């Protein structure tokens, strides 16, 4: 069982003071967070791509490259790369470079993204949302599979037997598909034989189990080996020494972000009641002391089949020292609990 962190490198106002840290400061903080995650034994760190004022990482590969030379074993991924509005050639080159710096620890998590700012910024039409992703994923996979590429599509100029460099240390460079729970994206990942990451950020995590089964059916239908295709999840959460402290620290910034997005998207108000319900054992928030969070991750592993879990922290700006403490607790207390329990459970299952 792999355990890690994901972040959107947020720069939202402090709910208590209204202070907003600079993009530069927050990017430097995230590099420190990746280094700590490596030191405490976490397996993966993901940085999401966004193109708006309240998130600082428009170029995850650059942030990951800064951390790559300061880390030894942690894997480094986008979370996600908004492939619909990106150039697959440049995406591959950027992450092949991270792979070189890290000596084979880079990954790409390709997705459509839940925000739309990148489309007008890079000259794309939202009406082409689905078509863009399919076409660019096709090109990215062709580049991954062959040094010389011949390709033609509708939304990008053709490539005629041209080389794409540098080549990565890993062959092939891992490409995951990120999904918010759309059945079509799950099936696409399975048919292509690509590992899957599910964003489980609302409702009951157990509701995603049918999607996992749908993915496995698509994998089998296409003749791929499911044992070589890991399934991951990313969920919001926070860890402190005790559960009430974790909830009280995590709620204000989370509420700010959820209500801001709610105004943009027509959601209802995000209240403490909503938050407390979501952090219950059956909810999608992984907030609490190490034992509470570990037990929820174990429950997810047993009932949904996730073999990589990424805790998304923070949601909205929080004090850097609190985020660092949560990362330390995840690596030193939560992850060992989860790995030990899952190992026992899988050994018993194997014997049966």
C-alpha cells in the first residue's frame, strides 16, 4: 500500500487574518513539504496544475524538478496535468527531465481538470473539451512508446517522423489517468491499459467501488493485466495529534475554498455540519488523529481496492508548520499502521 500527498499549491486568504502569502513563498514551501515527505518515508507526492490566482503551480514539473534533486526515493507526479490544454510534446519533455533529475521517479497524471481557465489562456475552445483530451492523450502515449513519432490530429499540427527528447530513465514513463468518477474516463483508462486515480472528495468512498469494478472489466476486455495496473485515490484531509484539533484547524480554510467554489459553481453553503458529516468514518474527508485517518484508509483499501492513497492537504491556505506536522504524522504514524494492517489482511487472504 502506497501512501502520499497531493497539493494544488494554494494561495487563498488566511480565514482569520485575510493575509495572502505570495506565490513565490508558497512554491518554496511546497518544495520543503516534498523534501519532508521523502524523509518520513512517504511514497508519492503530487502537484496539481492550475492557472488562477488562488493556486500557484501552473507548471508542476518545475516544482517537482526543484524537489527532485533534494529527495532520494519519493515518486513525483502531476496531480493532474491538464492535458486538454497542454502540448503533449512539452509535457513529455518536462516530465522526462524530472525523471532524469530524480533518476527514474517521475510520473504523469493526465486529466481534464475541474477548472477551465487554461482553455482561453492557451487558445482552446471549451466546446472541444472531450475531443482535445482524447487526441492529446493519443499523442502523449505515442511519444511515450516511440522515440520517433509520426502523428496527425485535428487540434495540433502534424508530426512526421520526428524525435522527442530527452528520453526518460523509466521505460515507459508512467502515465496515469485521473478521474473525478466519470464512468467514461474509467473505461477509457481500462481499455488503454493505464493506471487509474480517482478523486474521492465527496459522498461515501464506497460509492466508488462499482467504478473500480467497471475499470477492471474494461482492463480484462482489452486483454491487459490488472495486476500491473494500480488503482489510486486522492481525498482531502488533515492530521493532528488529536481529532478535534485536526478538525478545528482544517475547517476554516476548507470552508473558505468550498464556499468560494460554491459561488462559482452554484453549490450551497459549506457549513461545519457538512464538514463534520464528511469527516465521519463513512465520509470522504480524512481528518483526525493518526489512528482515525489510518483506520479510514484501511477501510478504503479493503472495500474499494485502492492500493495508493494520496492525502490532499491543505485545502486552502494553512500555516506551513501545521501542514508540515500533518505530513510528518502521515509518514511516521499513519503509513506504518496502514501498511502493517494491509499486509496482515493480504497474508490471510492469500492463505485462504
